[in-house]
C-alpha cells in the first residue's frame, strides 16, 4: 500500500524530466559519444607515443 503513493509521486517528477530529455535526446548522446571517442583516441595515442620520448 505504501508503494502505491510512493510510485505516484515518483512518477510525476520524471515525467517533466522525460519531456526535457526527449527534446535533446538526439543531440546529447551524440555529443557524449563523440567526446568519449575523442578522449579514448587521445589517451590511446598518448599511451602509444608518450610526449616525453
């Protein structure tokens, strides 16, 4: 019984977030993936070819 009211109040909050996330869903993950790839490539290059040598 206590789970029901908890679920209702918890469902109302994410609803607003979902609406905002839906709008930028196409851009945010894409930018994050690109940034992640750049960081990975940069770290791999730095590991293979250290600037000290």
